[in-house]
C-alpha cells in the first residue's frame, strides 16, 4: 500500500514538473491567472471580496513585517521567481550563453538597446499628450476619472516597459515557432537573460529607498554564510532556509526590494560540479524550484498584480495616456531598439550573428520581447505611489504585452512555415 502511494505521489510530482517545464503551459497558466485577477477585481459580485482578501494584513509578531496579502505575493512569493532567475543567471554566466562574451556580444548589446528605446518612446508619448492633451499644457487628464496628473508624475513610469518576460516570450516561441532553428531561441534566451539582469539593476538603483546602513552588514553576513553552506558536501537545508529568510528580511529592512535577496543568493550558488557531483548545483536547484516558481509564485503574483479595480472597465480606458504610452513603448520600442542595435553592431562594429542567422531573421523574436508581464508589473507597482496610476500602468502592460504576443505569434508562425518549406525542399533535393 505504501509503495502504491509513493508511486502515485511520484507520478503526480512528475506531472507537475512536466507542466512547469513546458514554456507553453506555464505561460498560459500565468496568463489565465492575470485575466482572472482583472475579472475578479471588476465583477460587481466578486470585486469587494477580492479587494478584502488583497488588503487583508498579515503581520509577523515582533517585527516591522506587516503587509497586505497582495504585497506578500509581490514581495514574498515573487522571491522564489527571482531566486530561479539568480540561479539561471549564475549558470549562464558560468557555463551557458553568457560565458563567452564574444559569442554573446550581439544579443547582449540588443538587450541594452531594447531597454533604452522603450523609456524614450514612453517619455516622448506622455510629453506629447501632456502638451496637446485635453488638459492644460504640462498636465494630463486621465480618461478614467478626469483627474489632472502632472507630466513629471506620469513620467515616473519610464522603467515599466524596459523588462522582457522570458517565460512568456519563450511560451510564444513554443506555441508558434516549432520549426525555427535553435539559434533564434538561443538568441532570445541570451537577450532575455541579460534583460532580466539589467531589470534587476534598475530595481536596485531606482526603486530602493535605503535605510540604516547596519542592515547591509547583515545582508553581507547572510551572503557569506550562504556561500559557505551551499558548497558543503552535505548541504544543511534547514539552516540554508533560515539564512535565505534572514537575507530577505534584512533586504526589506534596508529599503532594498526584498525579492532581490533571491537573486543575490542565487548568484552565490556554485554553477560548476563540486564534490564529484554529475550536475552543477545551480542548475539542479533551479530545476527543483521551477515548479514552485512557474505554478505557484508567478500565477499568484499575476492574480494580484492585475487585480486592480477600475470604476469603468470600458474601451475608453484605452485612451489613458499611460496605457497608450506603454503600448507604444512595448510594441514599438522593444523591437525597434533590438533591431537597430543588431544592425549597428553587425554592420558598423563588425560583430557576428550566430551562424546562419541574419539581422532580419530576428524581427519576429524581437517583437516577442515586447511581452512585459512579471517584472513590468512589479516595476509599475514600485514606480507610482498613486494607486490610480499604478493600476493604469499595469493595465497598459497587460494590453501592450498581449498585442506584442499577438504580433510576434503571427510573424513567428509565418517564419516557422518558411523554415519548414525550406527544410522540405532540402530533404527532397537530397532524396
């Protein structure tokens, strides 16, 4: 009987790991939760209940940790996602696509270009609407409430459109581009990985309010202890968990966004084989955490991130200056920055694309980089103190990301069919 139960448990866990490892399924699950949050927050029958749950405070006794449930999802659960990001980054920097800077130079530069261009377009569009919009020059009128918002306050969201959601962009590739060469996926993986790293730096630099210096001594101490513990032959996991939680608490108290604790300890985990092990620990740990990240942390975060109430969820909301600016930044700014950087780096600076790829081959994948979601939702909540602006920014991210996904899906599908036809012709000629 016990063996049968163990077999069933292993079967269930295997199914969960399979679903989490599928870019397509994990992306669709997170998208479903994002829509569910938007619906629950705006249906008259569920809006009050959803808001009550999201605003219910949960406190840790004898500490300053007293956050509503929605913030626990953002600051707590999302740390699991950032830990997997840190582990993946460490593996890529050590043995992966970022280990050889020369080979990864073009996608790395494209990541920079894809992060610089969207804020420029976002700022330009908001400035244009402030100048020629329905309100006095230098202010904006939000169509949802008619309230006037100064341009300077609106422009605080410049960083919202900088990040690419690697999970969703790869999900789009998995759904629409099965026949594409692996070099395109590798290009997108490298670009999105560097994009994640730059987004983490943005959060640390621009969206942290530093408090007492002595908390940073505690963070450094936790980092050293973690570094030692995860290199031991037998890792004492209860102690490792305590150190990780302490690092999170000290990040919170120091005024640094606490999810970055996950990135910090992830980067300190060994990414080469130690003690005769067959696989690197960073890679192994990331695989074990992936189900919790993809099927728990990200869906719950998406549920509360998009669960914002609008007085009137109507097509008129699309005329909000923030929504318009974010759509332009994500749908136009991302691919424009990536493609311009790719062309300049290959035509003017002599860098090389992967074998068999041309710059124009990357356009459909570059459009997929306009899918923001996870980190974009997070930055939107950090950039605006005004809940109305934060809500519209998150709605803009959702709409812009869906438009980018639709455009890239169509382009990738057509591109994939061309590769299928080319492969068929080559197979026929060989036959």
